[in-house]
C-alpha cells in the first residue's frame, strides 16, 4: 500500500470503512497526496466481474491546488490511444 505511514493508519481506516472488501480483492492502493497526485484504490468486484477504480475527493490544500489546475479532456481522446 503505497504512501501509508509506518503505523498503517490509512489502511486501517480503509478496512474499517469498507469491511466487505477482502484483502485479495484490493489490487492497488495509493495514499500519496500532494499537488497533482491524488489518492486512489483499484479493487475487484468479483460478484459483478468488474474492476472498480475509486479516486478520493478533495480533502486537503494539495487537492484543491490539483482541482484548480485541472485541464479537462475528452474520454474519447483517451480511449482512441488504447487498442483492444
């Protein structure tokens, strides 16, 4: 779990908030939080056979700096570069 402190407080909070998410369903967690870097988690939803990406909302000054500098772009432009 990238960016969690030595006491793993962020991970403990994540587990307490979402007790139904099993450890083996968590693919990746990033707790890094600074300007232009946003905390997120990637989990598996085995019941619906889906991948869930959750991005934490604004909760710090760094988040608000990131929000203010946001440059929206079309998802279609992003998807054009991906070949399946």
